[in-house]
C-alpha cells in the first residue's frame, strides 16, 4: 500500500500539489472536480470518515490524519489536517507576497470588509473573506482562494477567546490592520471587556512587528490607548485632526456623510441605516484613500453598495417598513441599534429584540440594561424573544416569547400593520423567521 506522508518540513511538496489542484474543499457535500479535500474534525464529526466519499465525488486528493482510512496514493497522510491547512495557507500567502489587510473588531468588521473590498476593487484585483469565514478554518480558506492575479487580500478575523487574533495573524501575516471597535461581545469566552480589548489589540502588536500601517477612528480612546508608539497611523472620524474627516448630514432613512478628502469635499450617500455605520463607511473610505483610489470612485461605490444577509437592511412589506439587523447582536451593537432606531422619524414604532448570546455571567445584567434603555426611551410595541430576555424585569406592556416560532404564531393571529420595525438579535435566535408575518 502506498501513500504520501507529509511531515512539518514537507509543506513545499503539498504546495506543489495545491498549485496543480487549487480548489480546496472541507465538505463532501460541496466537492468540486479535482479539488483537494481536507478531512477536518468537529465536535460531532470526523472528516477522515468521508475521505473516500470525497474522492468518489470528484476530489483529486484527500488530506487525512487517520492512517486506517488510507487506501492508495490519493490519500495524503499528515500529522494534523487543520494544522496542515493553516500552514499551507501561510506558505501560499508568503509565496504570493501581496499586501494583506487584516480586519477585526466587535462590531462592523464584516460591513467594513465588504465596503473596503468594493472600494479597492474599483482599482485592484481584490480577494476577500467570503461572508464571515473569519475563524481558524475560514482564514486559511480565504487565503487559499487568492491566486497570482490577486493584487490585494482582505482578511476578516473574528475571535471569542484570548489569543485567537494572534493565531490568525500568524496565518494570514497582515501588513495593514484595522480594529473597527471594541465592545461587549463573547464575554463568556473572553472573561471580561478587558479581555476583549487585549485580544483585539493583538492585531496592533503584529502590525507593529511588521512595521505596517494601522487605520483607526480618531475618536476611539480605547483603541488609541493600546496603539504601539512607533507605527504608521491613518485616521478617520469627526475630529478636525483626523486624516479623513467626516460628519453625518442625514440619517433618515439612510446614512449620508460629508467627507473632507485631501483635495475635495464629497457627500457620501449610502444605503446603510444607523449612525453606527458612520465608522464603517469612513474606515473603508480612509483605506481607499491610502491605496490611491479616486475619491469620486469611492463616492460612487458607497452609493451603490447595498447590505445583505440581514445586516441593516431596509425591507418594505405590504404592511410595514422593517429594519432587519438580525445577523448578530451583542450589548454594544444592541444599544447602538436601539438608540438609533428610537431617534428615527416615524409615528408608530415596534421593536423586536432577540437574545444576545455568549455573554456568560454578564448575560442577565446586559439584557436588563437593554430592557431598561428601551423602557426609558419608549416605543409603541416591544417584543422580546429568548430565555435571557424572559428572565429580565420588564414592563407590563412588553410582550415576551420563548423563541421565534412562538412570536411567529402570535403575529399570525395579531397582525402588526403600519409600523416602522427594528428586528435585532443574535443569529442563533433566528428572528428572520418572523419576517413573513410582518
């Protein structure tokens, strides 16, 4: 029986095979012809057990770390499949030698990534993270999608435990970096807000060693406090001292910004809802300026960008106008969304708020703060969804449901019509299911 065995120093040999078979697959349900299948493991599955199926479905090779599944030389036996995937991605990144922009942050990193990608794509061949594939598997897959035609790479990095940004930086080796902001998210994994700040700022430490460039909001005192002393900084914000200064001129229903570019003042009219998107737009514009994209092209790109995947989407049904922002939620983003929504024009307003997940011991207190905020500002209808909101002390006029199906059933028999509605919650609550009844 013959098979290949790749030890740590033999990544070059695997790379030669990757150049021949550049498509990477990790799911046998999505096998492409002549791809390389990496048999990753999860909590409830072992990809090694599907290596043969991958080959039958068209994969050229299967990378495995379980010697009992190896049958011939189309199986590549390695010490650890995930580690090999990451090393291959890092090796590929270094071979390409292109500039890589690393993006992380508690909120806004995906929107900033998409806006930046759109802006830079007006001048360069850009390859960026698809969706939110921003973890220890998604980052290497993102890198391996890049090729010899890629001129700039953009890598989104997420984290819910200390040290993760450091590890992801070691894989993607960014030259430029931006932390959109830091807030209360994944507190169960980070342990505290201080843990969030420390982990996110690992990107700054890495960029410092590379003598790269950081993009930063000039008003974010927390991020400024953890900036390295000797590093190139490009700033954006409302401050007169910001490298790219901007101010909000309108936010109903969409956000419009006046921006002072180096040689001209332009109005950036967007299809994004919420003042919290000011930072995302300005960050992307600042990066565009740094990479010498024509400001008029930046303006046009922002105007044409439309959010997807339940992120700040404006949806008009026959009965209501809905702001759909239910892709993710944490205390920081929830407070910003609720506050912004209640400041918007509209005679009748309705809030549908779902639980914020992964907050650990802080969960009850953070959910209560949102309830208290909503009660203070006031709105016509409030629907709370999830066991965490169920445990709060809420006013009698608030209606609470255990899950999305329960609210859906209620809405069928109690139609809501003529309202401006904000839907906000963690992805796990699946609030998108209530849309068809609004």
